[in-house]
């Protein structure tokens, strides 16, 4: 048994914690997979690199409206894949090498293997050299999440791809089933369809991206259906791998038996916390009903009774409902401060958490949807500005995009903002800033210059609807 001052579990956002301020502590760092966590290796960074490539590949199909004659001659999948992971893999490898060999980390021991708790602040790690038992004064759980599988017969047995594996395919299949309707499904369907794969997206719900504002979700679903086959209301029941290697999924649509066959299937129905893989119950750690580690606003871990467990923190997908890298990074900053300043702890501000979908078109959102604002009892005003109504929208020939801002009537307090269209994740930032700093629509609509003609006029014109 080896005792440490600090035990860190996971090398995603948790890997950002150790720095010069911790050099007087002995630290154990446990990682069972690839250094860098979900975002770097199988999540936001590679998927957005693929999504941008997909945008480039899809451009010729829309060029005629500009009087430009373009064609997509071919797609070199190995070159696309290797460009992306040729950049990402060395980062993961160098990150591990730095923690293992650099003199800055001489106070740190890296354990490569699967760890599980055996008691309070006690963990056993199955390494290549055998089981290693670790104890620590303080513990930070940042073990991330993994793809989840729906309750469909055969779905795991047939070797279905997830977002963890599909981006490293040896070759592009001619056809692909994407099972799911959330942001991972939307982004991956966009990527593979843009690269020439005939995609069939299967959704149990009646709309894609159902967590979005209803106008955004309905618009995205309609536009996606113009690009690839979207089957809504499909209750999948069974998946089989056929003798020729293809995959068939069977289910019902409105009670009628239906099936789809394709070369490959991607399961994109969400992710689940890795808390259960750690045997957190053995450490007296409480869990939410969806399997996440229970924490308070200070990122302190709670026991099953909801009481704070001294010296144990958690952050990121293992405990957060958001499963977003920028949230995990924010929570890591909270944990770092609270480890260093236990007598003056800070809370993580989760009031205005934005998110984006890098599909086609792009989506960005922050705050309440229209329905949520009404259900919360707000007296609201809803502004909607189309891309087609601003000069730069004319330049892009965009006839489907829009922004929708929900504000409190009278005060013009911004309650939520939703954008669907080109550059949505960039455009929404001014609204995130306004909400986070307490600025109202009236505060920002007419007190600053808005460059003309530029994309931010989309936001300006919507705000003016609220304040006029």
C-alpha cells in the first residue's frame, strides 16, 4: 500500500489540476485509457475536425446558387482520418510522457490501469505489474463517461460502432445506420453523409435534437431529412449481423414492423458516467439516479445521505449533468481553487451553460427554451430574426437559419437564446456574455456599434425586436 497526499482519477480535465502550486504534495494519477480524456481523443476535438471537413466536402453541392460550378471528385477517407489523428494522437502521447518523465512531475506517480475503490479514499489499480493499492488524504474523481447502449437485443453483441470507434474506421462504408437523434447522432450523420455514405438515421422520438427549442429542433429535423434518410418514431427491438457482414435493425413505426439494413451501424444514443466502473459505493460515495457521482456546488462529493465527504471532489462527465468539455474545465478550476484554499471555497456557476451542435446547419443554445420559460411562469417576449433578413445572410444565400431570443417582458432580461445556421456557436457568445454579466437586451441592443454588414446584425436585429 502506498499513501499519497492527493489521488487524481482520470486525465481529461482532471489532468489540468496538477501545477507548481502542488509541487509540495505527493500525487497519484490513475488512467485506464488514453491520456487526454474524451474531448481530445474521441469527442469534441476530432468530431469538430471531421465536421469542418464535412462542411468543405458539402460545399460543391450548394455552389450553384452562387453561380459557381463545383464538383466533389473524391473523398480520401484514410487521408482525412490520418490528418486528424496524426495531430491528436501525438498530443495524447506527449501528455502522458510529460506526466511520467518530466522533472516538473517528480512528485507524481502515474498508474496505468483500471482502478476501483475498496474503501474510503482507498483504491486498487490493476496495472501491468499487478494490483497496486493506493490511499490518499484527498481524492479527485474525473473519470469521465462512456457510450451507452439502448435496450435493444443484440446491439452490443454484433460489434456496433460508437463515437469511440467510428472515426477510426479502416474504410468508409457505402451505407450506415445512425441510431440516435441527439447531438452526437446529428454530427456523425452530417459527417458521413457529406463524405458520400448513404446514411439512415433512426430516432425513437418524433423529432431530432428534442432537447433544443422546439422551433430549432423541428427546423433541423426537416433539413436533415433533405440530406439523408431520417426515420422518426422507430422503436428498435433487435439488431443482427448478417452473413455478408451487413447489419439489420428491426423495430416498429406506429405499430408496423420495419427494418433497415446497412454496411455498418453507429450507436449514438448518449453517454453514461463511469462512476459504476469505479465501485464508488465502496468508498461511501453517493450517486444520482442516472449513475453520476453526487456533488454539491463546490464539487465536493456527497455520501448517499447527501452529506459532504471530506476531502473528495469530482468533476466533469463522471458527475456533471452537462457532459461538456467547457463545463468540465470550469469545474476543474473550482476544484483546483478549493484544494488550494479549503477555508475560502468557491462554487461552480452553472446558471448559463451554453452548448453547440456542429451538424448541418450548426446550432448554439444557452438558457431557457421558449417552452421552459413559459412553464417557469415568466411573462416573455420572443424575438426571431431570420438570416435571410440581414445583408450577410443575403451574401450566404441562407434561407433557413434564424436566431430566437427569449426575454422577460418589461425588464428585457435575456432568459434564453437559440441560433440555427452558419457560425451559430460563434454568434451566440455575445448573448452568453450578456446573460453571465447581468446585461439585459436593452443594455446591449443600442449602446454599441454593430458592424454592417456582418453576421452579428442577426443578434442586433433580434434584440431590437425586444426593446422597440
